[in-house]
C-alpha cells in the first residue's frame, strides 16, 4: 500500500497550501481531490462556455496571504493579480451613479454627490475600521489557543490578544460593535445617504444568510480595509485567467516539490487505529497510508461521513452537529456579447463602470425586504445582485469581442419552503436577476449568450459545501477564532491523533486566504 508522510483530503486552495509547506519541509505528501481539477471553490473552469475561463465560485481576491505568495514563489508559476480601479460602481434609476475605489480623493468627490456630510465622515469611518483591522488581522495567522486547556503558550496568546484590545482604549466598545453588531446600526450612525449606505451594506451581507440590520453583519464591513493587492491595502483584484490562477500556481509549486496530486479521487473513509488516523480509503476502494492526515473538507464530511462515530467523543460529535451551515448565496456565470450599457453612465464598450463590482441596490430597505422573503424559505423576489465583468481588465478570460461576467446573488435560501432548486426554479430566479440589471442597463438581457446558474444545492453537490455555505460553516462570532470549528479544537487538531483540519472550516475561516492551510501545516510539523 502506498505510504506517505502526509495525506491531504481535498485539493482546495487551502489543502494545496498545506501540501506545499509540508513538501517544503521535506515531507512526502499526497493530495486527494474528488473533482476532475484542484482548487475547490477557487477554480477556473474552461468547459462551461467554449472559449471562456469561468471562475465558477470565488471571483475576486484581496485576502490571499502575501507571505504565501512570496514563500511559494507563486509569480513564477503564473500567478498574477489585476487591480480593479474603480473597485465599485452603483448606478441609480434616477440617473445618478457612485464610484468607489482605492483613490481616496475620487471617493470623497463621489460620496459628496450624495451627501457632503458623508464625504466628510468617510475618512474617519475608514480609520475606525482600520483600528479594528489592526487588532484582528494579526490574529489570522496565529493558532487559536484551546480555551479549555490553554497551557502556557495559549495563556500567553490570550493575554497578548487582551492587551492589543486594551490598546484600542476608548475605541474598544466601537471595535466590539464592529465584531458583534449590525452593519446597519453602524452605517446609519455614520452616514445619511441611503444610496451610499446601500453600496457599503451589500458588502456586509456577502455569503451571510442575514440582513444588514442583524447582529454579526458589521464584522464583514472591515473586510473592505483588510487584505491587499500588490502591497496596496484594501484593494481587491481579479486573478489573471480566473481564480484558478491561485490554485493552479499552488498545484504547480506542489508538484515541483514532489507532491503527488490525484484528481477524481474521492475519499470515503479515514482509517483510525487505536485513536490514531493512519490512512484513507477512496470510494473506489483504493487505500493509502499516511503518518499524518489533514482534511480540507468541511466538518460535516470529515467527522460525520469519513469517520465512524464511535471513534469520536460524543460531546465533540454533538458540537460538530451543531455547526451552522445556513446559506442563501447563488452564483450566475455569464457569457456576454457586449458590456452592459448603463443609463446612469452610458458607454460605447468597456468603461470604468465595468472595472469593479457593479451593485444594483437602491437602499438598505431593499436588502431587508430581500432577506424577509428568504427567511421564510422564499427566494428573494427582488434579489441583491453584485455583478463583475473580469474581461474588462483581463482579456484572457473571454474570446475577443466577447465578455465574461458573473453575478453573486442573495438571497437564494438553501432550504426552500416549497419545491426544490430544480432547473425551472433556477431559471426563474436568474430571469428575475436579469430583469433587475435590465432596468439599469437596457439591452443587457439581449447580450447574454449563455449562462450557468450555481444554486446553493449545486454548491453542496459539486463542491462538497454542506448546506451550500460558501465558507464551510457560517462565519458567526460563535463559529470564529477560538470556536472554529468548535470549542477546544481551534488549533487544527481533532480528537483523533494525527488527524488535522486544514481548510476554511478552521480558523480564520472562509475566503481565499490560504491561511488555514498555512497554519495547519505549521501545527502538523510539531511533535505534539
Ligand atoms: C460562490 C462562491 C463565491 C465566493 N466568492 C469569493 C470571492 O470572491 N473571494 C473570496 O476570497 N472568497 C470567495 N468565496 C469563498 C472561498 O472561495 C472559499 O472560502 C475558499 O475557496 C475555500 O477554500 P478551501 O480550500 O478551504 O475549501 P474548498 O475550496 O471547499 O476545498 C475543499 C476541497 O475538497 C474537495 N472534496 C470534497 N469532498 C471530498 C472527498 N470526499 N474526497 C476528496 N476531496 C473532496 C472539494 O472538491 C474541494 O476541492 C466564495 C465561495 C463561493 C462558493
């Protein structure tokens, strides 16, 4: 039977990062991926529409760790970021529009079109978010301590964290509000223009089954000042050739370091002997032995499917079963014959309005109403659509003269009150999304050559994302940091010796960051 120092279950970008760092340390590593290609939710697929490179799931990057890019020399393996400036465009039906982006002078001018008071407040608001980010960002790459048994190292980490919180001084309560409160409360306090707030609020609900008035949504607001592109803080980018540019560069680096990558290799079982993970069995029956095993697949699959419940402590299993995977995100990928031509800013071809994320949301109440439908299990009658068109800045993703776009849409609840996410329902929902864009850009519908609708159920079936949750588990405060995936096991370890978690189910959670994989590789190399 083939034997490895480490077996990685799932070739998502995090699993690949783990594989690379272990191989760099001289380990013999095997990656087993269920699909025909590696990357998980961070992929480019070329068989969706002929001639197009489709980022089926994730579509923009800012969070991927610069340290990993450097350590693994990813630029030498074809990885390249394409900066988006402006980063967002919001057209309104009254003919006005709002651009936002990395240019702070432009931002102020743009906001002032809606409210001079908001333009004055915006730099102070950003500083407030940056203060919170300065405490949170350093925690991403640390191993959260086991609060139940912190030991000296864990106690020191907790003390240091408390100390940096203390450093916020009188801003501490504001920081706590960002971490636990509702986006709407904060936005309503800082700003008066509904148009401006709507653009900020749509970012706060990405991937969450929550409306901006619900506690926990403010947390996402500071993602806007987190991360970087080519050293520029808070700038989001496309990856040249699609998001698979990240995973493919990682896979090439891994192969160069001797990692064996097997696609079409679905893991069915983790073999446990005397409390130790010792190998895996594929659905095909093929077996592999490994000294250490890391799963980049979510906890539902890892603990409830790959393992025998009798190998796990009942309280741990109960905590795993309590993890929330609620979700209402749907993605539509589009082949277009022409860029959308907005009434609020007409163009002849590509303009700055197509560079970033195009928002179609007049005010925060629009989002609230969309959520109201979904909370009763009804797909939003007026969905919240965020559209991107990477071909505006990257001519490698669509045939000449054509365009590639995508819509990230909420709310499309995984659990429907009636019926299923069958083709008819998917098409009806997509048609409604198209109607919304058509209101702002007449002729848009006629420009659609082809479309792929990825429902929450498709996310589960194709990508193994339980409940269609795009983050391998909802990013609620009680499912973050010390509590991700569950209390007592945030240090990438599990109750089974030599079995680790290395995907976004572990700290710091979802998003294309690579940090869960990086942290897991560090922990796997420790002797305890
Ligand atoms: C629609 C959508 C849009 C998103 N947009 C963005 C975005 O724009 N920017 C951003 O930063 N993040 C975005 N995200 C989130 C981000 O893509 C994910 O958090 C991230 O890619 C997760 O990476 P991972 O490696 O942890 O896990 P995954 O990508 O989930 O990888 C897990 C891997 O395990 C494999 N697998 C599952 N079961 C088995 C099995 N039995 N045997 C072997 N292999 C198995 C899967 O096929 C997959 O390759 C989005 C996610 C989705 C779904």
